C-alpha cells in the first residue's frame, strides 16, 4: 500500500483539478513536471479502474451484469436508467483516462527536458495500450467520445468509428514501439499491479485486445475488422495461457481493490438466461458432479418441474417459464455448480452467507399463494431454479420464493469476498475470438473447431472441472435453448421436446411439449445450434462473472446468446415495444443498447453534448443501438 499512497500523493499534487469530464479541456500539469513520474499516473489509472465499491455496485453490477443477464435483476435490462449512477461513472472513467493520458504526456515532457529514463518509452506504450482499453470501455457504454481529450484544449467529439480506428491504430503502434528487452523501472516506488513490468505480457494483451476490438466492428466494417484481426492473430504474441491473463488481485476493505461484487445486499442470483444455457449442456450428469447425499434430489432428464402458473409468469419466451424444479437438473454444465451454490447446501465450500446481517441465505423455504388465497410453504433445499426478469404483476405478489435469497442458486463466495483476482482479459477469450474469425474464413493460426475446444478447455481449467472436458466437447445433448456442445453437431433440435410436469393439485405427471425459444434477432430465428451460436454460448459461460461488459457487447453485436424477453404480466413502461401480443418475439428494442449521457455532461457542455448525440445517430436513449451493434 505504500506504493499506492506515494502514487496518490503525487497524483494529488500534479492533477488537482482532473476529477470530472467537465475538466476534459484542462491541462493536467499543475506543478514542476520534474517532481512527478509517469508510472505513478499509469498505476493510478489502472488502480482506479478496478472500481471501488461506490462505482462497482452501480456500473459493474447494476449496469453491466444486469444488461448481460448474469443475475436476477431487471433494472437496465428493463430499459430503466439512473442518471446519478452514470454521472458518477462519467466522473470516474474520466479520471482514469486523464491519468493514463498524463502518464504519456509527462513521460514525453521529461524526455524533452532531458530527464528521460530508459524505461520511459515502454511506460508510454503501456499507457497507450491501457488508454485504448479505457476508451473502448467508455465508448461501449456511452458511444461517441473525444479522441483528443485532456490536452489543455476543448476537444471535439468523435464518432464511434473514429474512436475504434484510433484504438486499433494505438494498439498496433504501441506494440511496434515496445522494447520487450528493456529492464524494469529503477524507481523503487514504481508498481505494475497487472504484469509487474513484464513488457512481453503487455504486448500479448495489446494484440489480444486488438482482436477483441476488431471483432467488435466486424458486422459493420468487415474489411477493416478482418485486416486488423488477422494482423494481431498472426503476431505470435497473444494471451494463450492463464499465466498471461490480464488480472488484478482484489483485497478486502473499501477502496479501489475491493471486489467488484462484494456488496452484500446485491444478491447475485442465477439468471434465467444463464440457467437455460446451463441445463443439459454437455451431457454431464449431476450425479457425477455432486456428493452421494444429493443424488436423491436429481430429477429425471424429461422432468421440467411442478407447474405453478398462478405464481410464476408465463408472459415471456423463457422456455422454462411457469415451472418450478423441485430438485436438481439431471444434466448440467459442470461450471454451474462451481459458480453458483445450491440452496441449502450449507456445507458447500462456495456457499455464501451474504447478506450476513440477515438470515436470508440460510432461509431455504418460502410461500406460494393460489388464486383462492390458499397457501403452501415450499422447501427449496437442493433445488435449482432461476426466474425471468420483468414485471410479474399479481403472480409476483403470490410468489414469496423469489424474495428469499436462500431459495435460489446464487453466486459463490469466491467471487464475493474480495479474495480473488478480477479478470479483464483471459486466455479463453483469445480462443473464442479466434474460433469466430476462423468461422468467418479469416486467415488465423487455428481452425475454428480447435480454437473453440481450446477455449472450453481453458474455461474448464479455470473452474476446476477439467475431468469432464473430454466427455463434454463431444456431447450432442441440447440445452433449454436448443444448443449443444459438439462443434460438428449442427443438427437443429426441432420445434419442441416432450417433458413431464407435476400437477400441484393432483400430484400427477402430465406430458407437455416445451418449445425451444426462437431467437428472432439472430438469423430471423431460423437456427439455434449453428457454430456461431455454440462459440458465443461458450464464450458467455466462460466470461461469467468477470466480463459482463463483453457479454453484453456480444449480445448487442450479434443477438447471441439467446436472451429471453422480460416478463410483462404488467407492461414495462421503459420497453414500449414489448406487449401481450409479441412477447414471444425477440427484438433489439427489448434489450438495452447503451447508457445515456449523464446530465452533468449536458449541463456543462451543451455544444459537446449536441455533437455527441448527432454522432450517435439517434436519441440519447438506452434503446439506441451503438454504431457497431446496428444489425
């Protein structure tokens, strides 16, 4: 922490006024540049972007994880928006960008003054690489931004296309200018919390980031995307192993290194979106994954649960809607039980007792009320259910199960207690990007199938389930969305599959045809099991929970993976397209596309705001698609 404190002191002295984007036109120098070091500013930019609990809850959890359907929260996924959250984020990310820019400027200034040190050139390149990431984060949330910010002049806003071209050029040029043989900084207070000044790893991150950025624009600018992607992919310097992942260690407390998912009152309950991907995928039996004591809770493969259509919404295209599984799935992706705990499984090493100031997590039962006002208490121990977001109307009032944390699978404590490492880029993403590129016919070093399987392998290793990998990648079992794992298995699942449900009044089993969802955003809903759907499904699962912004971006870019429509037992005022006549049909108008610009920007720079909205090409609204997502 001494290194952080020293860096923060320097930052306070040199960058006193740069704490909001309204300071975008201010010069970052306020004292003699000779008294500062560029690496301090780089360090503080990276440190700040880890997101202290104030901003992490608002942005990482309530914006990104909600938009990406990583947990049970409607919020922005229902089209809503909080200006105060976005104003805070605008302020924070502007400071992170300002610090990255200051690192570059100070290094160049000291070089001009004859005060250069051997490692300064590499610090400049690392700062450019990191700034490129921050610019992508900014643009993927809001849209147009100024490329030339924090230069001492009032900047002009640039289009998203210009921003992405700039990012790609920066990554390319920074890599070309990096001297990987350069020694580490001699300054004893210099600190690189990501790679410890391993310049080669920064180069690998830059090239992998260049692939991510190129793929982001592939649907709207395929020629540019292809050229940039191929150049990066064939560099032989990529993140290909977990040892090269871009990660930053968390620590308990309340500062920028506190875990981004550490706020106890955020329940982080399993989403219906993720659950429909998990169940059945890979063909691995629950009995092969769980202790013998839980085997009796595992249900038959053709059993969907008890039909509680008076308490569970059915006005959604969630294929599991209306049923409650009174046990555990017969087969499920092995990462599911490693990521989310089973209700009532209190001996599980990942069982989280959050919120610790109540008994919610250990309350594993709840009441269901019927239309005639009769009531039953349901035991949720060793059950596995996920609820559709949206407005459940009267049915929601009758369902007390979904108000109790301990009645649903929730995120394991390894992600909640600030003892993990936040991932910004992982090896599996390199391989899934490579798989998508190869599928497009781009010239890359691996085949699409080899890259796809390797991405799964990397994800399995991270989650500690590598023993299932061989069986998993050859599985032709469909999940609830109609997608299988085996890359060569592209047989479509049909319109529906026959299941059995239990009638709660009689206890009898009744056959029912459960329709596979029709993802009308992707290829007009004509396919559910093609190779691209497989790649993005696996990428989505692998990115859970560290990379929700990437998962949201993939869904905006491609319409993949399948996101069910929010329930509309009562209309959602912020999703006016969704109604009782079309709730089975997906539309990009049913899903959030961006964050609105905050009022602080509009109120302090009307000219800049007007330019940004003009470049956006639509209203400054949550449902206005970004340039690269206009499919």
